[in-house]
C-alpha cells in the first residue's frame, strides 16, 4: 500500500472529517443552549432534564465527533502531503484537540454532579452552592470550548503560520 492516498479516497476521508467536525461543534452549540436554559428556568424538571440531555448529547455527538475528528485528521495528515508536524497550523489544531478532549473529561464531572443534584433537589438546586458552581463552570468552560472549536475552523481555512523549517543534519562525510 502506498503512503499517499488517491484523490478519491482523500475526498471521502475529508467528508468524514467534516461530518465528525459538524457533530462535535453541533454538540457544543447544543450544550451551550442547554446550559443557557438552566440559567433562565424556574422549573426543577427542566433543570434536571437539561443536564440529563447534556450528558446524552455528550455521548451521542461530542465524544464520537471528537474521536472521529482525531482519527480522520491523523489519517489525512499521514496519508497526504500535509504530515503531522510539517505545518504550524496542523500542530495548533492537534494541540487544541488535545486540550478540548482533556477538558471534556472535567466538564463531564460537572454534568454528572449537576444531574445528581437536580435529580434529588429539582428547583431547590438553585440554592445549592455546589450546583451553582457546576452550572457556572459548565457555562464558562462550555463557551471556551466552543470558541476553541470555532478557532480550529478558522485555522483550517486560513492555514496561518506557514511550514515549519526542517532541521536536517548535515550528511555524514564518506571520504577519509
């Protein structure tokens, strides 16, 4: 099997990459909409339901989207001329993806806590300092994650910062 993929295969991998990107970003927008709902509701049932749906969208869109983006991104990088480390813009996308995936684990802790608190307390959760902290962190970190995802789109389109300079070692001398 050759290192480079055909143009047709590249197009299919790129389509899947974009579909997974849409899933991840769509999930991010959905999460942000749900956290805004819990900031403005006076219904205990809606508090619990919104946090529960945050978890469902995490499982259905965000996690598969993130994993799909990483896998398809690696395949596209390795099997095309882009490479994994040749360009600063690719390195920045990889770094942002790692940050987003790692911080997603922290967000999940706050979602799980919010689900548990609102399941037990419903509207009284609005008087629970632990819940209020979780809700605030979900909004702040969720918004930051969404901004980073949008930044990745801009980086993908603009491809700023250029190619990395290769540091080639001088060829060893064969003469004596």
